[in-house]
C-alpha cells in the first residue's frame, strides 16, 4: 500500500484516524498503530512481514542482552552481522554472485530473491537502536511493543525518512494532540501528495521517454532534458513522500525531523548533502563516518573516510554499479572541494561568483543523477557522451528531433516544468518572511489552507484518471 493509492486515501487512513481519535487510552492507541502498520505492510508484502517481525524481535533481544556489561560488545557484533546479513541476502546476493562470476572458472547460479519493500529503511532503524544502546545514548527499551511501534510505524516504514529511536523515544510513551497539529499534518500531507502526483509524475513522463530512447534517437538537447527532468522528478517524488510521512506523523502526535531542505539552492556539493535526504546522510555520518575517525585524523584520512561513506551510501540505494558510481562521484566532488581544487569558499565573495558556484553545483548534481537513473553504466556513460555533443545521432536531426519530441507533450508539461523549477526554491519561506504583521500572517495561513484544498481537488482529479506511478524510493 502506498500513500498515493485510493485504498490508502479513502479507506485505510480515514478508518485508522477515526479509531485513533475515538480511543482514549494511550497504550490502546499504540496497539492500534502497530496493527495498522502491520496491515499496511502486509497489504503489499503478506509473507515478508514475518521477516520484518523476526528482525525486530532479534534486535529487541540483542538490546536486552546489553543489560549485562560482558555481553554488550558481542550483542553489538551480532546485531551488525544479523542486520547486514539480511541486507546481504535479500538485496545484494545476486549482485555479489555476478561479481564472483567475473573470476575465471567461476560460474555460480545467480539467485533471484525478491527485494522486500522497505528493508533498507527498517533495517537501518533497528541497527541505530542497538548501536545507540551500546553507546549509552538511550535506555534499553524493555517494552517490546514500543520498539515494535518505533520500527513498524507505517508513515516511515517503507521509504523513510529513517527515524532514529532517540529522536522519538519520549513520543512513544507520551504524545500531545491538538486540532492545529492535526490540521497542519493534513496540510503537509496534501503538499507532499501534490509534489508526487502533480509534479514528479508529470516530469517523469519526459524522463522515462528520454531514457528509453535508442542511441540513434538520443540527441544532445533531449539528453539534457531527460537528465534535468529526472533530477526534478527524484526530488519532488522523495521529498513529497517525506512530506507525507511527516504530515501523517503529526496527525498521530509524532514529530519527525525534516528530510529535505531545498537541496537545489546549494552553493556546493558539501552543502547539497546537508540538505538532501538528511536522514540517510546523518545516519551514515553518525554510524560510519564518525567511527572511521571523521575529520579528526587529518585531511587525507578525512577524504578517504568520506569516499568510504559515499561508496556505501551509493550501495545502500541498490545492487547496481550505477548507484556505486553515483556515490563515488559525490565523494569525488567532496574531495575536490575539501582540497580547494574547486574553490567553493572563494566562489562566495560576490554575486557573480555565487551564481557560478550555484551553476557548478547544479551541473554536478545533474551529471550524478544521470548515472543514478541509467539502467547500466554503459547507458549512463553514453548519456554523458551525448550531453556533451559526442553522440552518434546526426547533428542535423537535433532541431527536428527536439520539435517532434515536444509535440508529444502538451502545454501542461511545460507549465509543470516551470513550477518544478520555482518550487525547488524556498518560495514559501520568502513569502512567509514578507508577512511581518499578525494580520498578514493570519491571511497567509488562510490562503495556505484554501490552497491545500485546491491541491487536494487536483490530486483527486489526477487519481480519477487511473494513472499510477510508484514512488522511486520503494525500489531501494
């Protein structure tokens, strides 16, 4: 089940919300959320739900073992082996076997194991709990059902954001509710739904079309259009999902941290990664980068640590070399910035240099996401080749090919593309900053709620057309 499906919007969510607010006891509310979350996951993965429950039970038991000082380290090691072993078997087994088959005289059968939805997210949440218990940053959770709710809570179960236990530990026991919080959560959910349905799904049509073209059909302008459209698609798709998850959490009294902070306004790749997919980048920073030594062992070691982190960040996204190379490319840009080979600090001295710095960042991001989107490294490299004017398509076909392509899309696509570019900037924050008086703030709030109702109407019209596009991050 996904947030943009009619089953979720018209049956599951209204029923769960109604029951949740009718039930007075907090522990019964928690039981309802656990049951609803299991139903939510089992709707799409009826058998894999048992794997998730077994994983949670194992991590719960390993957490309890840490009550004895002598067993703390062995519990931590067992937890890491268990969780990474799950990922290795269900997500990377085929990938690793293909690598081994490159060796001479090796011809192992490649296992075809279906990827359980959300395994990368709930596994990382379970690992963070056990690691934080080991570090003494949180108390051992002896109530199994609270830990179960933490990991299975359906708003963040299958595509994040990755919520660390220490961030919502107190909320599992005590939560405050208010009509304003619920209304704000509904509005945030509608904004996220609109990002997904009205923007991401529209620009994805162009991106999918371009990336499906044969080499003889791909021309330079189309390659750039497809790459830019995908860069916008993945942002609005996943930030939209995160908005919906945060909004749903607010409806039930939970406050999740922000997962995106307008990454496309970044002045460099270092800043980009402070704004993009914040929950994953902070997870790798806390549980891999810092244990490796962080930036405490000199610049060379810092760069190596960052490259290791981004190798695994790429691999976390999927069992494909395109993801690994995407991660290493980002690590490479961070290295160039760390050594001031790309002088990002000097590029902030005046407005002209700032524009250049911003253009460099967007250029690097688009190039990286081109590899990320490609079905293979071969396709990704050919896209780069074409983007820089070295494709095999005839040069005389550029104008004709572009015009024929654009005829396939009506003006809605162009309008959506313009809105996507505008809304990737903090327009809402700029407008809010202009409203100084209480009257202006009240008026803006009324407009925002009326606007959300209008967006909901447009989303329902979109859903009534019967078109459906799954969230990108459900694949990871």
